[in-house]
């Protein structure tokens, strides 16, 4: 007889979110359903209903989970870059990879297409928190905190756009696949130079 380990509510929820993330990356956002996630983790549909309320609730929680994970990584990378321990390109790659390889771009477009725009609220909120974490007290010559807000907006929009049509667009324009990443890196390097000059 197989005895299934009893998980705490938080462990069960996190397990479901990791399974949902894996399904998102492997087979796309349309496969992130309560039934598929329940089957992936060996739980019942009713168990997931208890945690998320609906498929829409699961997708919203997944968006929040992805956004938090992505932003925590970006915060660490930006702090490392400012301390001379990392490069602006590493920050750009983390942002672009989050939307491309980690599935945030596909999830975002799926939420918009299915009319579940409020599922994007956690992503927007978490990115706003990221900017507040990076910008407090900054008053560099190029606009301080407002400059950080603009750069974050630009970086996120570039990363999202690149995830959705970057490969096809770069190819049609005869540009290297990483052309958008190069532009984002140049933008971030200029901002970090302003930040350093203000110190």
C-alpha cells in the first residue's frame, strides 16, 4: 500500500503552482487546468478547488507566483550589478528569459485572450513593488526614481514583446535574434552609469 505524504496547505498550494508552471512551460497556457495540475501532483480536483476556487483562480495565483519569482531574481541581479558583481546583460537576460523560457509571456497573452485581465494584476503589482525596491531615494541626474520607473516599463514591455514575436520579427528584419536584448542592455547600462554618477 502506498502512503501519500500529507502536505500542509501551503506545501500543497506550492506544489500545485510548481506543477502549473511546468505545464505552462511544457505545453502552453491552455494546459494549465485544475484537472491537469491535479493529475500532475496526484491530488484531487476538489483539493485544488479548495485552494484556488476555479481555473481562473489557479491562473491568477500562477501569474502572481511567476511574477514574484521573476522579480526577486531581477532585484538580486540589479543589486549585484550595482555592486559590480553582475552585468546589465545578466539583468536583461533574466527579464527576457522570465517572459520567454519561464512562460510569463505566454501566460500574459493567454489571460488577455480569455478575458481574464485581472489575472495580470499580480504581475503588474509585483513589478511595481520591484521598481519601488530599486528606486527609493534615488535622484540621479537623469530623473532618479522616475527614470527607474521608465526603464522598468521599457524592459518589461521589450521582454514581453520579444517573447511573443521577437524571433519572427528579428528574422524578418534581418537582425540577430538577441537584438532586442542588446538594445535593452544599452538602456540599462546608461541608467546604471547615471546611478553611479549620482553617488
